[in-house]
């Protein structure tokens, strides 16, 4: 599920931008630019291992200089004074691309992926980016975003939303080193491990279909469970997302997280805030300051012995853990030396609710009807046109 506002990756060094431009050229040589996405798999690593069960070739980013080649097995890559070094051959380059044989998978630290892999040094650590065709990328997303046993129409709706989100992010950041992360910060992407024929079928059945507004790709956010109402995107991610409107969502009232309770001690809250970079004394009280029209917290106040800390609701949730405080739609009270949080829903609450889509599919709604319910201003188009 998409758990954070989409933002361009930080362009920390000019070399990263230059490499991204070269990377874009290499990727486009194997597939059209519209069909290729770049997914961040790892960053800050001292060592990564790249392998393949079949032929594997490592080249510099131009694709012309061969750094290593073998049939089966892998190579250990390290940071050698700012260059990516292949330990087995001793050769190094500013950045490299791993090319598997035709139809073969490649692996990063044992996890299989389709497409190719780009590696470079950034801020003292290795960065690994998967260059993968859009439809192959979706095979690694949809099976991790919803259970493969869910109704086919729900899987098709999520496939269209996930495809739209990937296209939208690629257009927002065309020259960036990567378009998407492999985590809930973008979409959960597990690569080729555990692909399922049922979700792959949903991707194929909706091939090239995306959501559009005014003929352009639509910011198709989605989440786990709305708890009864989805949120206006502009209230969560910013004014530029005013086309993603919230709706009353009774279809999500049967999800497992429609109501949840979590209890955290003062020490747990203080420790979580400190790890998030907020120095506080002993927590005395927690109070919401501003709520949205659906009841989600915009701002929350934490009073402590050294002062008062005011945070956005989603930042407080991130600090506590998104799997602990499941949404920003909660009430909090102190009792028995701890704070009890009682909340509704799971995720940021914007766009399609995955549990709501399941309920609608169970009630015989078609995927295009599910998408129209959660994205009332969007239409279905084809990408590329």
C-alpha cells in the first residue's frame, strides 16, 4: 500500500543526475521509456551480491565495457573509493549494470527480480535499482499488495491502481535515479519471488489500463482499510492532489482493522519520538489539535516535562510505527500509567480501500465500478496512448 507522499528522490550529488540520464538511455535501449520503471531496492549497503541461475554479465553504465561474466552464480560488489568494484575480477566502474541472459532472472542478495540491476555508490554506500518493464514490475507488486485468493475483480482494480501510480511517479521524476521504492513508501514490491498466476492474470486482463484525469495519469493512491470513509488527498498529501476526493465507504466496515486498540507506555512513546529525532522529556499528555472532515488527525500535541511538541498526525503515526498506530483516525486517553489509542481503519485513507474493493467484488461489482467508486473524477484510459 502507498504510505507516503510521493516526492522526487533527493538529488544529493551531480554525478547521480548524470548517471540517471545515462541509465535512462540504457533502459530505453531494451524497452520504451514508457514501459520501464526504476525501483530502489537497496541503499547504503557496504556490499551487495548480484547473481543469476543463468548467464550474467556486468558492464559499465554504457553497456560497452564488460566488468565480469559467468554462467550461473554471483558476484560480490563493494565500494572501492567511490567506485563499484567486482570482488571476483578486481574491475571497477563509477556505476554498473547487471544483465541476465534472455528470459533469466537475476538476484540481489538472493532475492529474484526480473529485468536488470543498476548499482552505484551514493553517499558512501551502494545503491541498487531494478530496471524493469512496467507489467513485469506489477507482477511483483499486486501479489504483495493483496492476497492472491481475493476476488478477481478486486485484484484487477488494484492492478489498475498500481499501474497508474507507477506511471504517475515515472512522469513526475523522469530523470531521477529511481521512480519508486520497494516499500510502503511507494508500493510493496517483492520482485519475482512468490508470483501468483491469479494476480498475474489480473495484470494481464487489465494490460495498459490506467486511471486518467483530463487525459493525464491520475495520482491513484490506495490503502488497506478506510474504516468507513476515505480522505481527500489534498488533506493528506497537499493541495496539488485536489482531484482525489474522499467518499463515504460502508464497504470497508467489515475489514479486520475497522476498529483497533493499542496501548503504549510513556517510555515507549518517549523512545519512539526520540528515535524520530524529537527530544522530549517525560510525556504528560497527548491531545489532537486539528482533525479533517472525516475525523483523521492533522495535528497532534504532545506535552512533556520539557515543553510541547506539535506534529502532523501522520508524522506522529510514523514515529510510533505505522503497524502500531494503524491510521490517524484515533482517540487517545491516559490510563493506568500508559496511553490507550482507539482507532479506525488502516493506512493513510486516501483513494481505493483494498478491503473495501474486496467487499465490493464479493457483492459482484466489476473492477471498473470499484475504481469509479473510489476515484469518482477519474476515467480509465490506455498507457501508452
